[in-house]
C-alpha cells in the first residue's frame, strides 16, 4: 500500500498555495448559516449525542430515499446504508468482496484503487472512451470478474460522462451476466447541461449506487451512503458495525434537519451548478490563453479538467511547481497499467480567477525552463 498522492500533496499546502489538486468544493458556497441553525436545533436534543443505529439515522435515510424516488428511482429507507463518506462505502463493499476480481475503468479514482488493493482484489482495467468505457472490453471483463466499479457521471479524473446508449448497454450486460456494478456517483448533481439517469435505476437488484453530500454540501460532515437491494445490503451491515459502530450521529442529525427544507437544498444545488459552470469556463479560457498546447475536452459537469501536455513529464513538473506553491495531480497517479506521463488533472472549483491565471502562468514558466 502506498499513500494517496493527492492526500499526501495536500499536506504541503499553505495559505500561499494555489491548489488545482484535490477535488475541493468552494468553501464560499457552504450553507453556513443554515447549518448553524440546524446544529442549534439538534443540540437541544440529547439524542443527537447518543449512540445510533449502524445502518444510519432512520429519518435521514427516509429523506435520501425520497430524493431517489423523486428522481424516478423508487427507493425506501431499507435500501439505504449510511456511511462515513462514500469512501467508507467503497471499503465496506471491498472488504465483503476481498480476494475477488473487479473490473474498473482506466483511468480511475485513486481512492478506489487503493481500497481495492488493500483488500487484495485483482483489478482488471478496461479503456475509457469519450462516451464511456469500451463496451466490448467491459463485456469480456465482467463475464469473468462478475463485479465492476465505474463512475458514469463526470468521471474522476477525466470529467467524461457515459452516453445514454452506453448506460443501457452496461445495464443489459450486467443483467445478462448476473453480475454486480458499484456505481460511484459523487458528481451526478453537479451537472451544467443535463442530469443523467443512473445505470443502477435500470438494474436495482444488481447494483450498489454510492452517493455523498461531500461535493454538494460540506465534506467534513462525512455523510455518504450505499443505495442497494436489501439482499445486497444485509451482509454489509456486519462490516459497518465492525468498522465504527455507526456514522457520526451529530452530522446525521444536523443534515437531517437541514433537509427538512428541501427547497433550500435544491436552491443550493442550483447555485453550485451555476457558479461551477462559470468557474469551469473561466478555467478553460485561461487554459486556452496560457497553455494552448494543453489538449483536453471541456467537461459538462463535475469538478475537473483533464488533459495532456505532449512530451512533458508532469510528475517532474509538479515537483517543480510545488516549490513555487502551485499544485496539480499528474495523470500517472490514476493509472494501474499503460502509464502515461504527460497528463494532468486540474480542479477548477476552488480557485479564484486571479489564482487560476497566476498558477497557470507559473506552470507555463516552469515548462519553458
């Protein structure tokens, strides 16, 4: 096991650092006043400080289930397991499937790959295309592994989304092969043009759908969940109990109270979409101006711009940039096989226009050196 490059490099940040590295929400968009009010309400109830159920606070589970049902994906609270962020959801499922095989995209989320490795899972990679994974490779791989991990919405790190056609194909293959899919969906609500229907909605008995409030509300709450058929959730509960007994109860109570006003939450998400869309456009405009050689596809949601600086070793470049307090993630960190050394993932949500312009110009100057 090696440490996450992203978590490790964030320890080198200070007040002067311009970071395009982590998938950090913009702190100015946290609904601080509303969360303060919710915290005050729940702290008047001592039950918010007591031990809770391992599967999660029932009222919060009901609200999450309703969010699914309102989107056309019928869900009850019995289909929800609250976790400490979606990272724990990945760990729980991986521990249950330890020493088994799994199909994943390449490139893929670094945190997931670390969890799979930690649980001795044999990883089989399949290529990503502009509209989702290579279907032929997926079918060949899932027929053997019977378990897949994918990020169909504004994928981390590439920012691409699966087309409607490929979502249908993936669901059909999963069903035909009697396999399971872990659909990681932390960015699905951060869409700039349209919201996609989840693959899990098409195959509810063959899927784990992972969600989180980290990207759309506040990461430190550490509230995520698994949405799955009851038969799939049941064996996972013992693993959850062994890990932490239950997810942070105070965070669950605060979040539940905040969600009492669902219109407030919907307005908050709409605000995030509009501001992040503008931030993405600003970042891409500066990329085109400062680093015209950077090859990329403009994302339609999420938090990342991914691309290539032909002929540049970006791992060496980021080590130089670190000395000038500029951070990004070299693409090599997201590969298991077929390592490409000239790719970069930029986060565009957490920097001001001035920081973006300055940071990209520092990168440009170091490339010239």
